């Protein structure tokens, strides 16, 4: 469950009383402070913390934070738009008490995501969480649709004693290998226990392809809660690793070569409790609306990459034939396609079928990524967009004529190209509103300038430990 109402000065109805009661409960459990978390336009999670005794005050009047954070870059420098980026002004962070969680791997701490409002009590137009919540509410009001979403989390696990910021994999065993699971058995068991204690529904935890790489898949929630959960999972992975003397990178790439870390989005559209991606008359059981939803996402993919793969380092991951999904193509269970139609196994398809969006990494702000992806899909539904033919195999191996017939083309190969596609796409840009959309453009251009002249190895090193 996620709080749906915007914060207001004095607190949402019932929040102050609830926070007061929570103060007592948290103190009895040895919780001394609450982490208030939000993710900026560059994809960095920024926090403020308050003593547990101040939770009721935070619920009533918020906690201050400068608007300049909306235009921070990953290296903590900042850029500016005509609205954001000056040293003036203040915002108020309001915790969502429905999502407040005691952190199992950080004794003495609880955690909550926040919405941001101005000092005048208006929703902050740069708040990505508010933008996603309003997109979801608008889809329900205008289309009668609800969504379920999940964000996959991949990371590289390195030795904590590696010198000079280098990445040294803690377990270089085979891809998906039992060796890696055995060598890191205690760490993995503690991670599962911590996630379970925090109410995170884990579907899978396993070693991934690259040396030292792991992935956790979690259950689907409403999109705002799914984005919240993505932040919470990463907080927990990092905390458990630290307890074992290990270091975690969620960056798109830790080196110039090899497979990077993804943050694939899973989305399904529902109406009146029915999953539109199963039980229909379309391809692989999709309803006509589900096919149009997929078509909408496919059509807007070039612009989406400005928010789903937003770091200069994202381009080190987005390479053909590495399961990153770098062509405008879809297919059933086709892991080289940018859009993978997941049908699920016979017997569970009514609840399991969904769309996986693959050109996504964890440099992305998950609230921005889900907002824009849902807006793209809704545009497809509104126009009854036809879904083109599917692909099988690796689209990089299609001959030009076959690729053209299926509408298969390479996604932007540079962040600058993604930014231009974003600026030219009124649906994706419009989903964020002008203030937030301008911040996206300014921050991406700032990152491009910051990375200018870096070769691939230095580029990977610059972003290795910031996500």
C-alpha cells in the first residue's frame, strides 16, 4: 500500500497521530533514527535523517532540503535550468508512513521514501515520486487501468580492501555458478533474511553472468511502491555487504569491457482485477490493449533511454549481443529484444504475464523511468497502436531488409542522441512536466560535459562507486 495523497503543511489526515504512535513502537525496537530517501535526476539516492522522536514533526511539517538537488550531477557538481539549480529556496520532505520500514541490516535505523512540497504547500514540480503517483492516478481515472511493476536489481560485489577504487570481484566463479553461491553463502543467507524481515517478497537471488555479479528479483507492487522497493533493496544489499567487508556497485558498468548491471522494468496493465497481458485474443494471450501498450513503449523507446539509461556509463552496457536490448524490437521470451513479452508458465499466466523493458540500468531514477514508460504505453493504448511483427534470436544478425520490415533499428548510441530523442518526444517529455523535463535535459547535458574526453576505462572508473 502506498500513500496516494499529496503531503500538506500540518500533515496528511491522521499522519501526525500515526507518526506519534510509530515513535513509541520504533523506540521500543531500538530504532534511533529514520532515513528519509529520495532519488535525484541523476539517479543518486540522497537522504536526510531525523531522530525517531522527530518523526511526528517530519510528518506534520516536513524536513528541509534545497531544490538544487534536482540539478545535481553524479559527481555532486550541479547545473541549472531557468527554474532549478540556484542556491535560493527550500523544499519540505514528507515521509510516506505506509512505506516506513525498520532496516534489518542497519540496527537502530528505519527508512521511508519521501514526497516533496514547496514551503507554500504546493507539490514540488521536480518531485519524481509525485510525478509517478499522479501518472498512476491519471491512468486509473482516464483509462480505468491499474499497473503492477517490479524493478530487477543487479550489482557487482567486490572486495572491500581493493586498492585505489579498483573493482576486484569477490567471487570470480562461473556465470550462474554454484561455486559463487557456495563461497558467498553466509552473505547471501543474511541478505535474504534481511529482505524478508523488511517485508520484501523475493522471487530469486542468484549469481549472474559477470564475475562477482548477482541479481535479485522481487514481487510486483503498484508502481510507486515498486520504485520505493528498488531503493530499499539497494540500501539493504549495500548494508549487508558492508557487514561482510564487501563493496557493492550498482553502476551500469564497472569496467570498459564485459556485461554490465541492468535494472530491467517489469510492467503489467490491469483492469477490474484482470491482467490485460493474459487471456486475450492477441499474440501470446495479450489483449488488444496490451498489444497497443507494448507498441507504445516500443515507439517511444529512443526517448525513454534518456531516463532509463541516463549515465554516460550506460553506453558501456548498451552493446549488441549482450542481452541489454539495444534494438527497437520485441519478442516472446527473447532476451536480446528491448521488450521481452513474458507469458509465464501455464497455470500462472493470469497473474504472471508482463512486459519486461530491458534497456534500463540502475543509474535511472526508478520513479522517472516508470512514469515515462507508463506514459508511453498509455499513448499506445490511446491511439490503438498496432504492434509490429516480433523477432526471434539476435536482432543484430538481421539483414537490413528484414530489420526494416520489422521496424528494428538501433537505439541511440550516445547519451547526446538520447537527449535529443527525449526533447523531440512530446509524450515522454510531457509526462514529467516542463520543470522536471528541463531538469532531465540539463542534468544529462551536464553529465555529457563532465565525461568529455574520458576513454572507456576512465569512464567506468568515474561512475563505478557512485550508484
